[in-house]
C-alpha cells in the first residue's frame, strides 16, 4: 500500500511508492527522463500512467469483443432452430369476453 506523508503546512502529500529496479532498467529510465527533460520519478509516473491506460483499453476491448461474440453465438443458436407451427391456441392464453 502506498504511504502518505504530511507536509510542513499539515496538508497530505501524494502517496509514495518504492520500487526496486534492475540496473539496466534504471539506466533506460534515466535516459528516457533525460531525453524528455524530466526527473526520473516523474518519468516513472508518466510511464506508469501510460501503462495503466493501455491496460484499461485492452481490457475494455476484450470485454467488448466477448459481448459481441456472445451476441453472435446467441443469434447463431436462434437461426439453427427449426421453425414450428403452433397447433391451435396456446393453452395458457385466455381471451376476455365482454
């Protein structure tokens, strides 16, 4: 769980997390940060935000594809059924006479 600290004026600071990175990944992150004139922490924040957005888009896309597939399966099942004529009036249907 991310920890929160209080600033000197009493307001809560943004949550903080601590991450341990392999040396090569840390170097790549530092290079990216330098290219974009950001701090390493800010670059990590931006990359995490982009990753979460991408993950959510993929999840939403998969959910939509699943719904579309289920709908298509239902339509196909209905189309495979043979049509049958009713024999007389359904027994549960009653007509009101005035």
